[in-house]
C-alpha cells in the first residue's frame, strides 16, 4: 500500500482554504531544505520559491540559538525544537510553522502581529496542520537509485 506524503499529495486545496481567511494574503508548504511543495493560488512560482528559501534559512537560524538559550549543543536534548516564527512588519505579519517532519507552512497576513486577522490566521493554520498531520508527518523522499 502506498503511503500518502506531502511529497505525493497536492496540498494546494488546503492552502487555498486557509487563504480564504480574512487578512490572509498567501500560504505555502515547503521543505526544511527550502523546496516548494505547494502554494495557494495567486502566488507566482518565483515568489513562492524565493519565500521557501527564506523560510528554510529562518528555520535554520532559529535552531542555531541553542547556546544563546543556555543549552549544550553537544547534548542530544540541547537542540532547540522549532515550532513557529512570527515576523512582525508594519502592515503585514509573516507566520512560519513547523508542519511535520522536515515540512513547514508559511502564511502572510495583512496586519501587525497583534491584529485580529493574525490571531485568526494562527488558529486556522494550526487547525489545518493538525488535520493534515498524518500526511505531513509521513513526508519522506525516496532514496536516489543506487543508494541504500
């Protein structure tokens, strides 16, 4: 039986549903290494790919803060577990969530981080991630031919 994963299932429909929330501008699903898996309608492929690369970098920067947080990086428990990032700008907020194993969701919202639109977007995004968790957690890439 084939296991459905974020690599094999088109998640655009779920992102488009989230994009219907008041204030949400765009939504995308990306890999931890910065590759685009899906984007809401209306977002150009070029802009989506550039955002995925930026989100991957943001995630990596956050995980490199173990020492700053007083954790020993040599210890297995010393690595920070990334959950979400809020990037608050004057008129827009960018939300980046861990959505599963090596998968994330980026959401752009009109309004600052204290706005009602952002609060609703956070709740709706978390609900979407919970609902899609089995597929998002199963995200595995097949090994390249000739490797084990």
